[in-house]
C-alpha cells in the first residue's frame, strides 16, 4: 500500500514460501487501497524446491534458485520483518514473534514449510526440510568433507524420488569437488535407508528397478525395509535395534509440523499440520489460512511437495482478497 493510504485492514503473511511469493506478486500487480501487508519470515531468501537437486549438484548458483523477498515485498508495498513467528494469539489477533513485538492482524496466512519427525534429525543431521535451512546446512556439510581428508560415510534417509535424487546429486557434486582437489572419490561411502523393501514405491516398479541399477553402479549401499527411529552423534538407530555408524546423515523423509501451531489452538491433523477447507481457510478459525507443506487440505490430501504450494498461490491470493472485501472465500 502507499504511505498516504489510510490503513483499514492488516494482512499478515507468516513465512515466505511459494504460495506467499505468489500472493505478494499478485497484490503488487493489483494493490488494495487501505490494506497493509506484513511478511514475517525467518529467511529473506525463498528457495524453489524443484531446483534444489540441481543446486546441490552444482548446476545452479544460489541466486538462480532463490527468490529475494526484499524487492518482492517492496513491489507489493509490504513490510518485511526478518523474524520467526512462535505463536498465534487468535483471541487478540496478534502474531507473537521470537525477537520483536507482536504483530496485529485482521487476516492471516501461514506458509512456513515442514520439519523432520524423527528424534534428533534436525539437531544432529541435515534435514532437507525446511529447504531454506537445508541450503546452509548442505554448504557446511560439503565444507566439512573438503576440509577433512579421509573416509566419509554419508547416509540419506528416505528412498522416495526426492531422497534418490538428492543422493545422486550430492554424490555427483562431492566427487567433482574431490576431483578438483586431487583427492580420491573412494573417500566417500553412500548409504540409502528405505523403510520399504523397494525404492521409490510411489512409482511403477520398472522405475524403481531402473534406479536400483543406477545406485548399484554408483556403489550406493541400500538398506531395504529399515525404518529410522532416532539419531545420536555419529549413529543412526533403526527400528529393530540395528545401528549404522555414519559421518553425515541427511533426512528426506515424511515431514512434521512446527508444534506452536497446535499450541496456538488451531485444528491440526495427527502430524500437527493445520487442517484447512478447500478454500485454504482453517477449519477451526475463520480468517486464518494455511498453505503448502504446513497445511492439510482435509478433503484433498496431498504429498508434501513444493509443486502444490505453487498451485495454491493463485487461489490463496483470490480468497484473501475476497475476505478483505467482506466476501466469503470460495
């Protein structure tokens, strides 16, 4: 909004995910007089998840795969607070932040991604989600390997398409980095931990079999039918008591939700994801929307993948605009 406009409604966006990027773009192209937009984002660079393997493999640079929220917020006339939301006070309509005073809202949307479910994964491993944190952790992981010659045992937990793709991208990148330094790629030992007997079970069997051959050719050790239970320093404990000794653990598994959403009183599913209607509005709290990984569309369950968050951007922007105009979301 323009500085001279009278503020009538406060629209607050928690998180800078794919859907909120679309909202900012659409409100920038078609502003609403009297509506003040505020973005609360832990990270000011939003990564595009579909390009993540290419970034890891070294095909793209940081700027190629990230959207800078600062110029986008400026385009939308929005305030950008570089902070983290930790609670929603829906009674007083305020977002409680980690490092700044509460932010008042009339209409609220949450697009903050997801986190690992396994005990110790975020603290002692390298979870792929939330993706913005993964980028920094991946850089530190590769630095550790480059700075410490010797054997490195690296495990990827999760044998879906994302897990297999990330493993192959990491292997490709690290081998090239070692080669550039005149070191032997035999330093690296890769493990893939799959809770199912077959990898990529969501695809036709022929696809999984093809990638089984690729993994074998690349010397990847696949642990089939082994579900990760928890991790501690240097070890991965599997259901049934087996323990793997590892140097690096990356998590590409089923995601969980930030606990503060449930603690704020929002209706959530069994994993803590915000339950929303087809309109993307909370089933329990009118005027609060949730999208992307953090949302569970009750009537249309979807995998936790960035493509769905991208698709939700346009209908979210439409419904936010409708509610701000005093209409019902559709």
